[in-house]
C-alpha cells in the first residue's frame, strides 16, 4: 500500500508531515522512532521549501519476512511535472510492527485552525520522548554513579593488588635470597666435608701439603701458600713471610692484611703486607689439637675481598688441615719407631751346614701396618735348623713388641728339642694364657742335617711352597692347625717331607701373596711360578739375588698395605 502527497507550500508540508506521523502511529511505530522520523522529515521538507518547486512525498509499507516486523519506506523526490528540477531524492525507513494499517483512513484537516491544532498535537510525541529521555538520563546518572563507585572499587582493588604484588615480590626475593644462602651454605659444607675427607684420608705429610692448594685453587682462592716451621720454645723460626703470617703464627689467631677492613668474623685486621701490597691476604694458623702452631696457611682472594662466610669456612678447613698434618707427623714418627724396632728384632740368619738361607722384610708402603710379620732361624743342639715365619694380628709398636715376645718364647721352648707341631701347640697355650686378645699365625720348618727330612707344622698360616730340584713346585697344604691364641684347645700336628739336594722351601706371610681384589690363591700360584723360573745353579750360587727376583714380580703391581716377609731355605748338594 502506498500513500502520496504533493508539496508546494508550507501548508502542504505541514499537512504531509502530520499525515506521515499519524500513519506511523497507526502502523505501530514506537514513539521515539516516530518522533525521529517526523523530525528528520520536517528538516527535509524545510530544505525542499527553501529550494522551491513541487515535491512528491510517498509512504510505502512492506511485509516482514519469516514473520518478522515490516517497514515503512518514506521517499521525498521532486514531482515529475513540478519546477524543482533534478534533485537527489531523500529516503528513509523505519520498522513497522503492523504495516497493514497503512491502507486505513488517514484524515488530514483542511482548515488552517485544525491544521494548527494537529501541529500542536505533535508535541505529545515530543513530550513522551522527553519523558523517556528524562528516564534515560536518570538511568544514565544511576549507571554513572555505579560506574564511579565501580571505578573507586577498581582503584582500591588495584591498590590492594599492587600492594599484594609488592609483598609477593618481596616474599619471592626473600625466598630467593634464603634459597641462595642455603645453597651457598650447603655448597660450603659439602666442600668442607669433601676437603676434610681428602686431607684426613692420607697420613702422608707431603701428600697433605700437595692436596691443600689443589682443593682451594681456583675455587676459593687465587693463590695459596703453606708455611710450615719447626719451633723452639713454641716460637716459629724466622722466615721471609708476610707480617700478618708471622703475627698469626705468634698469636694463633687469623689475620687479614689489606688496605681496607676485612670485617671477617674472628679475624684481626692489619695493614697491607709489604710483600704483596696490592693483594689482600688471609693468614690462618695451622694448629694442633693442643693449640701448638705447625705453620700458617696464607690465601689471596679471587676478587677484591673475601666473603665472610667463605672466610669462616676456610678458617675451619685450616683447623682440620692442622689436625691432619699433626696426625701425619705423629703417624710418621710412630711408623719410624715401629719399623726401627721391627728391624732391630729380626734375626740375623745363622750359617747352617748344607742349607742356604735368605730372608727379606719389607714394611708396608702406607698405613701403620708395621710390626706384625716376623721370621726367625736358629740351630738346635742336635744340629737341626729351625726356621720360623709368622704374623701377629694388629700393627704398630704393640704388634712389634708381641712379635718379640713370641720369638723369645719360641726359642725358649725349642731348647727342649720339641717338634714344630709341639712348639706351635705350646705357643698357642702361651698366647691364650698371657695375651687372650692377641692372635697369630705361624709356620715352623725343621731341617735335619743327617736324613734330609723336612718336618713342618702350620697354625692358620699360608702354606709353604716347595720347589723340587727338577723345577716342579708343590704347595705343602696338609691340614694345618688353627690360629694361635683362639679360645680352644688344640694339638697341632707335624708333617714330614723327604727332600733331595737342590730343593728350595719358601716360607712367607700373606702380605706377599694376598690382594684384596683377588684373594690369596692366585698369589700363591704366582709365587710358585716365580720359584719354578730359576735354574738350580742360580739357587745354588746366589740365593740372595733369587730372593730379590722372587719379590719383584709379586710386589710390582700394587702398593703394599701390609708387611711382607720371605724366607728361602735351599738344600745344597
């Protein structure tokens, strides 16, 4: 349905505007939309009247698709037969809930008074729009207040979040610092434990001095100097060392020499050293457990100064190094005493008719494993030669002294002419009675000068090895007795063996043949192989050289952690 109006005067424009507004109201166009349409149309009509000529206003309705609302289309164009000329048409559309009402009556007043009344009635829509606008303004004001309060809340929330963020960052920073400090403390403690273990693992004075710089440089120090001194009346001998080191040696307190205060716990500050004016020096005394000075450890830092916690750790390490050096000195002193005593107690081999003897004693190369192994050889009144080799449990001075007592007791028992088995049985009783906590192993072999008979007995000791004249080697492993001194009674049996001229008997201690990674059997086989490698003439002419040549292949592959005794008995032709 279409409605049209020709407009040439103001009255035509007013009548058309009123008609369009009433049609829009009849078709259910909302008040606000209807008012906007009327206002826009009024503006266009004024322009048209200003331009002059005749204009054609048409209103057309269209049904909505899919059951939706329809539309009113308003078009304002110059009339085809008017004088408006060629002008651009003006069009607009508004939603129309009930477009069918466009076909209904639309009375437009013809009289001027009625027309004016119609124009005034249009203000009702404007009033409604103004009321709705006021409501909207109230709503906007309400929402503006809500927005303001929300903004205030957001600002407060932001402030709280910012404060919480700062607190969280500070907590994270404190946690990182605590974690870093804990990690540094763990690192220092781990280093101190590892370094202490490395220093105390050795009882060699020179090795401890070598390990100290290796442990500290470059991890905790740029340079390390260890000054050890002998002392008279507790005072270090004069030496060309920094004054701070001399002061540390005299007072027993750590000193720090630099052109700035060190602020190190327990450390005294001193002026920079004339020997190293550009380097800070930390001088820590090396003290024994009795606070006697052994020397001074002087360190220079990697940077410009020391970290206080690192300095505390280094002072503790120096204390432990002093104890390790003191232990090493005591150990070496006791070791020298034990070795001297051991060698002094070993027997000078006798000259026996028809039997050549060669003996070797080698102390352990590390550890205080000295004083347990011994050998002996002596003649009895009937001309028999008694040879002995044994091993006392334990090491050091006590073992050396007990070895001497066993040797003396054995010689005393042998005066009665007892057999090797009987001698070992009596030694067993001696140990059980006088030294119940001491044990020993031994082998006694007796050579009779007339009938070439070897009588031997063993008590818990590695078996003798016999080399026959033709080079064949046998292990004399007949059933031995138990270890001497164990808490049980025993009668140790004798064993005999007929010897031919040129035979060689090897008595030895377990330090010669036993290796922790292999056991004792492979070592006994290697000893037999070494004996079998000699010619009989070599054993007849130079038994001493043969003893050295036996030791060389058996001991060249490892350090000795136990004493070694070897006694070779060669039956001449």
